[in-house]
C-alpha cells in the first residue's frame, strides 16, 4: 500500500527527532542496511578503510533505537564516544577505525572480562555496537545494578546497532560498566536520554 503526504512530518526514533518532507509516495517495508559480510569475511574485519566507507551507508539513521520509537518525553544527552579516553576508562580494549563507525572510531576487545566504564547524566542509556558472526556477549551494569546482557552474534556484520541497556533511572549522574563476556566485543558510542 502506498500513501501520499503533502505536509512535513516529524519522525521520532530513540528520543531524537528528524524532520522530513514527504511529498511523494512512501515505500512499504523497513529501511535496509548494507550487508558487509562479504568484505568482512575476506579482510578479517579490522581495517574499515575509506574505500569501504564510500561503498556503505553509515547506518546512523537506519538503526533507530527501537525500544523507545515514539517517546516524545525523552531528550537525548551528549553522545559519549567509546574511544574518548577522557570520559571512558578501559582495561584491555583497543581503538579500531573505519568509515562505518560513528566519527570513524570505536573500541574492540578479544578478552573475556575486559571492562570499560563511564559516567553519564540521564534516566536511560543506549549503547551503539557492532554485531557479526564472530561478535560475542557483553553486559552493562549501571550503578552496580543487575547487568543487562547484549548478545551481538548475528549472521552478518552490522554497525551502529542500538541497544537500550538502562531505562527508568532516577534523574542525575550514573556510572555504567561494560564487561565483555565472550570475545569479540565491539562498542562504538553511547547516548544517554532524560525521559520524563
């Protein structure tokens, strides 16, 4: 079924909004993300170079935070880059680079038990990470609470995948600790939200 809209709509994903004018037909079905599994398998995944960045869409807009798709009471806070050593403290994580990563960099570890921690202000927290056939499980504990588990094993590689790991926290500053349970684990960036 196709619909025609002649006005501007505001679409809200992950507590952030995008304004789009829809003057033509709207296709059915979800947006698709490029499949990088062929490139990943042949190269071993580590150099996500500029050539690949030109060939793939950066999936920021393709991977909305689906846990809170239309919550207008949420306000996104400042993004925290995983590789920002001024904000994120790590043990046994290394910086990886590539055009498919948010701002071109992220963190990866092949060590079970490797941790990283950071503070954020908000009531909710979304982790953007990589999935793939050799990606594992990581957990996220906020304020030493019960950890949320994120399984990142999929049949093909996908970047900047959103996972809501905490919600309904009291307003204020919180500390998150991410622990890689089974290598490999890859994280890209974090977005706190304040939801009323």
